[in-house]
C-alpha cells in the first residue's frame, strides 16, 4: 500500500496500546495484520489515477476524499481476504500464514467483520454520498460472485461452461478491481462516470483473473509469490479446467473428478502432476490466455474511448498503461 | 419481527426468482433465512418506542426513518448471529439448524457478509446522518466484546473475574441491545440522546445477559426455546461459572477444567450433570441472579430519570415496562 494510504489506515484503526486489555491489543493487531502485509494496492492506484484523470489535484480537498475512497477499497479487499482465507482454508496470504491459521477461525472471522465496519468508517470520512451506492453495488456483486465460486465447490459442481466462469469472475473480481475504482475516481472529481466503464471494467477484470489463473498453473513461483498449482489443490473452477473438461478423455476426466472430491491434504501429488501436464498439452492453458488477451484488448479499446472525455489526458494515459501492464503481468 | 419491519426487509433484500441462476436464488434465500425465523425483535421494539417517546408519530416521515433504523438493527443482529453460529459451531438457531450446518461454512460466512452490506443499505435508507456514528460505535463495541468472549475460549482462559465478565457483556450485548436502540430513537425524533442512556443501557444490557445465562442453566426448556445447558457445552464464560470458580473445591475445579478442554461432542454427560448440581448448590446461580437484579434496578432508575426529559411520557412508560419485563423474563 502507498505510504499516504497506510498512514490513513493507521489513523483510522485503533492502535494497540499496552494500557489496554491484552485481548483488545490482540484484536487491534489482527485488524492491522493483513493491511500491513503490503498488497500491491492496484485498486487504490487505479482509483487515484482515475481521480487525477477527472481533474482532482493531489493536495486538494477532493484529493483527500479520493484518498479515503482508496482506503475504503484497501480495507474492503483486506476483510474479504480474511474471510476468503477461512472459506478456502488457505494456508498462506502474502507469504505469511493466513490469519485464521494463526489465531483460529472464530477470532479471524470476527476480525474480518470488525474490519468491514472500519471500511464503512473510511467511506464516511471520504464524505462523498455518491460513493455509497457504488460501494454497496461492489459488495453485493462481489458476494454474488464469491457465492457462485463457493457453491460450485460446496456442491461439487463441474457441469459448467466457460460462460459460467466468465459470469462468476465478472461478479467476483471485475467490479471491485476495475469497474468501481474507475467510477469512484470520476465521482471524486465531480464527474458522472462514463457508462463504458462498466463494459471496459468487466472485460479487463475477467482478463486479469484469467491471467492470474494461468500464472497460478505455469507462473514463476519466485515472481508470482503464491503457491504454483494452489488453485488446483483448492479445487477452484477456472476457465482452463472448464475448457479442458469439454474435450478431456474419459479416463483423465475420471481421475480428475476423483481427485477433486478429495480434501486438499489427501490429493495425490503424482495425479496432480499428471493433470498439470494434461492441461498444458490439451491447449486449455493457451486457450485461456487467448481469451484473456481478447478480453484485455476489448477492455482497453473501450476504456481508451471512455477516457477520451476525461479532462486530464496524462493521467488517462497512465491508467491505460497500468491496466495493459496488469493484463500481461508475470507476477 | 413486526410485520411492517418484515415488509421492509423483503423490500430491501433481493427476492429469489426462478428466472435467476439457481445458485443466486440460493444466496437470496440464505439472506432471508434468519430474518424470517422470527426473532423477538426486542431491539427494534425498543428503538421504535424510544422514537415515539421523542415525538416521532407513526406514519410520519420521521417514523419512516425510525423504521429503517429498526431494520438496520434487525439485520445487524441477523448477520452477527450467522457468524456467531459459525464461530461457536452452534447446532441450532431459533429451533432450526444453524445456517452453516445446512449450507456449509463457506456459503454461510459469505451470506453473513452480504447481509452486513444490506444492513448499511437499510441505514442509508433511513437517511439520518447522525445515525452513522451510532452504528459504527455499535459494531466496534460488539466486535470487541465478541473478541473477548472468543479469545477466552480460544486460549482456554479461566483466570477471569466477575469484573472481566461484566466488561465483556457490556461490550458484546449492552450496546446493540439497549444503548444504541435508545439513542437512535431520540435521534430519529431530532433530540440529542440523554447521556444517561449510556450508563442505563450498559447496566440493563448486563442484566439481560446475566438473566439469559441463568435461564440457559435453569430455565424451562419449553419456554426458553434454546438447549438448556448449551452454554456449558460450548464452554461460555458466564458470571455463574466465574463466581463458582472463585470458591470451588479443588476436585470439582479439576473435573470442570478437564471437561472444558474437551470439544463439545466429547464432553461427559454425567460430569456435566454433576457440574450443574454444584453450580446450583454453591449459590453461584443465585449470586448471578442477584447481580442481574441489582444491575436491572440501577439501570431502570437511571433510565427513568433519563426519560423524564422525553416529550411523550406514555411511550417512555412503555419503554420502562418493556425493559423491566425483560430483566425478569422466563423465556
């Protein structure tokens, strides 16, 4: 997170203080834990660039509002990650143990809820009433996407198409990663967000997520920073798997489904290595990368047109550079 | 829940519709599930009576605001219960299986988060900016109380005094049950809430929770509606247990601590029956009821004085009748 945003987060969240009960100090340390692990801060960066494209000058009162909106997005991501890690029983987050692995599910669940409330306090500090429906829409859509993803896992649902996957990631990833940051930036500048931000952001959000799914399988572990193959072990439905399943030989498909019905700890390493080979050989990984490229190209074209109406073209160009870099990222 | 509030909840939450994806219909049914199980609606009742005491006329624009504030409290309680039930791995809620027992932890956790966001939407509908810091304070304090309660269980902490218990329940129960409903009612009427609502509400909230703890041990199962002894099986720190531990014979204390270190399913039924007998014989249950009575008496006296400044004395009298009934309840 940028230093100016990190300072606002520290200002907003209660500081652990030796004069408090030790248990409350623990809660306050838990609230700061994920925010201080240093996420990439892509969403807040996109929001702040969008605000600058719409005429918000760093240092102005409107900039202060934009900074609090950026803190809102950062806190949103962090409470969602705490709860996602519980739902997926993830081992790690940003190179350290997931919060519930250190403190147990009950305390981590409650800390996520507390951080959710502080997110709304950050939004109140932004003092921009037009932002409230944006944040509500963002949470509602993200929760729907998360529900689709989790319901498919819970119900062992593999009878899914690439279109199902795209609907899920548009809800789960695209709104909070692209659509809402872009819209909030325009609103911070006093502009009505261009309607094309919706289609541009959903295409780009899907492209980023598919790229992430590809890196999760074939990325460089050092660069990527997450466990390679982690999505497979967690049984995540990805475009790669759904495309592969469409044409997979019956014997491979049977082995795959048997492995997917096992908990992570019981999955067979050799079978997972075989599966990874099949996915690459089948062309499903290349197909997914191609779909990501198509979405990125369409999203960039739409976004380029949408930003033509922005008053500060230099910041607009930085937005396009940021999102096209993300669509091609290795990490 | 009152029919007028239930209608607003239905208006606010998305309706499951056969035209939607089946998974999303499931999410929307999950959101409605706890709110439609028919809680007692004590907090919303207290808020609406407080609003009337402060001059809000049913049917007025201010009444509409008060109704949305009441919906906010109801949705708060419902998302908190979904998450509490996960944290405690409770079996039942209001006579039906807890949400995560039917749908699994990941989907229930996410549904609780989604309901939390709809709570903020209800608050926006109330269109009363002065209510926002009240709701933030309520969630922050409740999360702190919940954290104390859960941290003691997680860390097997029994080195606690009655004062620790009272601090925990004031945070966990009193704010959202009494203090904030009273304050929101005054604010809905355009009045600054009397400062005595704080001390009155924390005393009354503690009284209600201690009464609930007593009923959980010695209540009439039919009337009480929850499993008698459930708190013991879940290892909840109660005033009764902490008082008993202060003077418990060493052998009883050893049996108790050994049982408390076991998961619920492995607790020994005979030992739990013995424990219940010791608690009653020791006078710890009677002591807790006495503390509850003292808190109720002090809270009622403070509240009576605070409400003397309210313009509508008839509604003020109804508030006093409601809270004194709750302090003596059998169910």
